[in-house]
């Protein structure tokens, strides 16, 4: 069970720009004084907390983050351009540590909170600084300073955006293992999943999100039947529920009965769970008897004002549509809370 997302990345701030060696050239002045400008400052590397991202997945694809160097100074006392800081967006809740010592540098718990993790080098001084009464033509200037560099460890406690509910054996774990790297045990018997599993899902161009696979619910779960319902606390703060329905085997071969039974248990645990958007999806349509039934089930749900998705967690058919729907719900929710 891994509820902590982590990523180790290398950051490097920009070099300071070089100071310039230059001398004034003016008409009628044969040997002008030094006018080499200073180098500009290298960019800092700054972490900034945002609600745009929910996981550290992007950092698994990009490990090196390097800010730009400062511009070199030039003649006529022109200072080099200071480089822009490199702002790295991380999810709210990200803890930033030294990768070697584990020392905590920052805990970005608020939106827009920042942490300067590596400072850019200051620019070198141009030769204009070094003229003295005895040495009026200094032919040297300073190099810029190195930018700071280090390996940092990012850690984030994952919170589920979507919780999967359904009867045992419905295919919840098969679904999460198909759409994420989570590898819960999958088996042809009820209560295979005994503890919640989280998976990070990346779909289309949307920011990644977190999905929770929990043990199956049964009628009477609120009275402690089956695995009980205490694990439902893991989905209390989600933005949506994905309700997976299986009509391939007894005793729940009717999707509507199945739908009502699960929602009854959810409501008895915490009525606010019923306020969440719920995506209802019929699984195992790769099985001919299920596919045959599907049309009728979809029509019945439609009559009750509910869209019933159809899919197969095994073949992947229909999954993309479900993920599109989840992404749009999360996106909408985010816009509401901003
Ligand atoms: N034919 C078919 N079988 C499926 C599909 N999805 C899941 N199964 C099978 O259904 C059984 C149960 O799948 P799981 O993913 O373990 O179900 P679960 O909902 O996580 O079950 P619990 O953890 O016990 O609550 C396994 O034998 C799966 O191979 C599907 O789309 N088609
Ligand atoms: Mg399972």
C-alpha cells in the first residue's frame, strides 16, 4: 500500500554572466577608460505549489531542471541580462527534502507558496570596476558565480480524486491495474482486495489524478457484513465515485438492483457520499451474455436519468470514455473551487 508519491530530481540554478573587458572608444580620445559592464544574475530554481497538479508523475519523465544563465556584460557599461527564474510547479502538499541528508527544506502546504531551492550565481564585475588611479586600463573582469545545484526529493501524500465502489468481483482492481501502475491482487473470488490501493492515472492531455481501489461492498456492509465499511473513509474526500457494476454472475445479475444496493450502503455510511458525482459503469461486456443484456440496462438507467457506461476492464473497450468523463468532472470541480 503506497500512499506517498515521490520523485528525485536534479535542480541547478543559472550561472552568473561574465563581466566584460572593454574600453571606451570616443572620437579624439585615443585611449578611453574601461567600460566593461557586469554580468547578469543566473536564474533561481523556485518550487511553487499549485492546484493544477495532483501527483508527482510528471517528474518521473523529467528529472533535470536547469535555470538559464545570466547574460554577459558588454561594452559601454552595459550589464548583462538577469535570467528569468525557473518556476517548477508542484502539487499543494509537496514536501521538499535534500535527497542525501533527508533534511526538509520546505513543506508547500498552501496554494502559491514558494520555496527558492537553488540560487542563481551573481554576475561577474566588468573591468570598469577595477580602474584605480595607478591602474587605469584593467584588462581583467570577473567570471560570474556558479548557480547552486542539488538533488532534491519531492514527497507528496496522495489523496484520492476518484473512489471506485462496487460489489466484490465487479472488476474494480482489474480496472485500476489497467489505467494505472497500481498492481492490486486480482482474483476470481470476493474480497480479493483487503486494503485500499491508490493508482495515478494519466489520461489524454489532462493533469494526472489519483484513483482509489477499495474492498468490495455488500448489502449489510454498514452492519459489518463482508469487509464492513470503515475503508470508505478513504474515499470521503474524493471529487467523484466510479461505481462498477457486474451482471455476469449471481446474485446481482440486475444492474439497477446492484446500483441501488451499493448506494444504500454508501448513504448509510455517510450521506454526503451520495452528493458526489457518480459515474456508473457496467463491466465485462466482453462476455457475450453481458453484452446482450447491456442495451436493456443502458435504456433502463437512461429512463431514470442516469448515464450507464459500458466497458471491459479486460479488453479495454469503453475505458477511454470513462476516463474522459472523470477528467471532465475533476476539471469542473477544480474550476468551482478556484
Ligand atoms: N471477462 C471479464 N472478466 C473480468 C473483467 N474485469 C474483471 N474480470 C474478472 O473478474 C474477477 C474479479 O476481478 P477483480 O478486479 O479482482 O474484482 P474486484 O472488484 O477488485 O474484487 P474485490 O477486490 O474482491 O472486491 C477476476 O477474475 C477478473 O479477471 C472483464 O472486463 N471481463
Ligand atoms: Mg479488488
